[in-house]
């Protein structure tokens, strides 16, 4: 049964009356489809970031095809995927899968009879859109971990070397009375906080001063006993997930106290709540975090594939090595499943060898003789 679409968010009837004529009907109908799709996703309470990202991916596919959605074919998807995989900078499997998923969702929307786009296309162009993405021409998520093998946690020595280098840059700029020492101090503290709480870049960049609170069970950390993350990674287009990360490293409090008390006020912010401001009164950009980490990483001679997210991997790994309960680490990192935390855990060879040696010694230790127990041998 074909529905008229009245009252359905994102339907063709709700977007434009039937008596309105346009100069470029194909272009306008495609724009209306995208607008209707955005309305449908908004009705599902998906975030605007998700909606805009999906729209840009669909427009990219349409630009490749050079045809409107009612002329797309399955072979277009296959040719597009081949192009994404070729060239000097081929996209990763997860990125390509995200692009294909956006096109598949858009096609599902425009082919749904409840929204009226099939009837509208038939009336205007004598054809209609179809689902061009199927199980034989799209990537399937079958691997738990798709990151590049070279991307790994930093060792404790590498983390310390990174922080020491950052502090050296700050000390040199400050002693030379250079103007940029404030931003260097900010960035050095930012990377320490990312590692101290196992944060993602966006989670760290969006922190405010009041996101830190006391932990009544760990008063030695003062007001920095808990980091309340408000911009955690969203799931399936939902709003950012929140979590509370407990402070575990004793050096975290003095690092934050020095920055918040002595350095942050020097930015003279209109909004004093922003934790990582720029000199133009805005928030620090994610691209700047990447660039600064790359500069210091290269100065240390580390592998060029390493990026700021490796500090989060390092946090998980080092907590596991220090004997923290895996469930505690999972909750600290904000993972839904323990298997995800396990993927982040690049436990060092030294740690595993110590565990192995201890287990072997316990299993194959010679039996204790009565003499060893202080008695008389029989």
C-alpha cells in the first residue's frame, strides 16, 4: 500500500507543495531528498554532526556518479569504492565502510514508500531510485580491530620522553621571554591530561575547568579527583556519551593546579570556564593537537604513524600492567565491552614475560622438603 506521506517527517509532501514549479527539477528534487532525510534523522534525535557528515558523503557519491539518485546503479558503488581505494592516499577500510553506509541509508530512505519519493520521481522522470548498496558490493565489519599494525601504545619511557621534551620547550620559550610560551605550556599540560585520564582528542579539547570535581574516596587529589567527560564518543548518531574518569596518577593534581592557577588566567578569557583556550578566545582545534603531537613525536624520532590517540592506548596498557582490574579500566576508558578494552591493551613484552616467569616458577617449583619447613627429614 502506497502512503501519501502526510505527517511523516521528511516526506515529499511536507517539503514542497505539488503546485510549485522549479527551473532545475532534478537538482531541486535531490536537494529536497537530502533535506527530507535530514528531517527524518532529526526526528530520530540524531546529532547534527552525524546528519551533516552523512549528507556530505552522499553528495560526494553523487558528484562521482554525475547522475541523480534515481539513476544510480550498483555498479556506481563498485566503481566509486575502487576509486576510494586507489590514488596516492587510499582511504582506510573503516572510512570506506562509513561512506558506503551513508549511501545505503540514503537509498533506504528515498525508496521507502512512506515518504513519497518513488511516486514523485515516477511522475517527474518516469523512473525511481533503488537500493544500490547490497551485501555483495559493500564492506562488511568482520574484524574487531582495523587499525594499522604500527599504531601502538607508547612505552613508559616514550611517554616520559614526550613530556620531558614538552617541558623543555616551555622552559626555553619562557626563559627567552618568547610570546608563545603560554600555548606551549597549554599543549604540554593537555597531553599530560590526555594520558592521565585516557581521553580521546575531542573529549580533552572540550573540557572545562568545572569538569573536574572531588572524589570523596581519594581526597589526596583535591578538586581534581574526578574528570567528568561530557563529550564522549557517540554511538549510532546519538548525543555524546558522558562518563566520570577517576584520577589514578599522583602527579595529575600538581600538573593541573599549576596550569589552572598560574597559566590559564594569563589568557584573559571572556569565558573563564574553557580549559584549553587559544589566544583568540576560542577552543583549541583538533588539528592543532595532531600537529603539535607530530612535531614533538618527530623531534623524538618516533614512528611517524603514531598519533595523539596512542596516549589513550598507553593509558589502558599501563593500568593493566600496574594490576588494575580490567573492569575498572574498561569503565575508565568508557568502553561498552571488555573486548574493546582488550584491543587497546598492548601489554609490553617485559610485563608478559614477568607474568609468564612467575606462572612457570609456581607450576614447576620443586616440592618443599621437610628440612625447608624447619623439620627433621624422615
